[in-house]
C-alpha cells in the first residue's frame, strides 16, 4: 500500500517535471496513477476494516437507546460484510472476463485481470473482519440483555 502510494508520487513528480521543465511528459501517467490508486485503496480496505477505521455517521446514536444503537451497529456490519462479499465475487468474475479478453490499458498495455483479482482478494479479506465486528456488536447486545 505504501509502495503504491510512493510510486504515485514519483510518477506524478516525474510527469510534472518532464511536462513543465523539459516539455516531455511521462507517457502513461494517467494509466499508472489510476492503477496505483486502485492498488492503494483496495490494499488498505482489509486493514481499515480490521482497525474499524471506516467513516461512521452517528447522527441518531445520542437519541436512541444504547441497546438499539448496538443492534444497529451489528446489523450494519452484517450488511456491509454481505455487500463486501458480493463485491469481491463480482470483482473475481470481472477479473476472469478481463483475463479471457486479454484486456490491458490502452497506452502501456498493462494487463487488467491481475488488478481485478487483487481487488477481489483484498475485498474478500475485509469480509471476515466485518463479520467479526458484527459478532462483537451482537455479543454486546446479548450481554446487555442479560443484565
């Protein structure tokens, strides 16, 4: 993840320097930065999920009873795990199609299937973390209900 981010910086600096100082931009910058951005985002997904660093909007949390907030958190995490699982599956299917078509970027001819498979794997790795969050929320709900 950090390497992809650093590579984006290097590619951008080389492109801007070449463009404005040498009148020779780096060919394929748009493609490279786009691919590296996808790598950065999807590589961070499992870690962000595991660390519970996703954006959370808690507009009603201060108004609703604690047990309802906990139930909502567990239900939302369960829904998110389902959505992530569906996304991972569809990314894998898309990767298969890209591989069959030998799809590649226009200018640099970088194959797209490996990127789709990488994205699918990273998304799938976030699913167990989200399920663990759901289970933890429901355990809190059950523990609160016993007192």
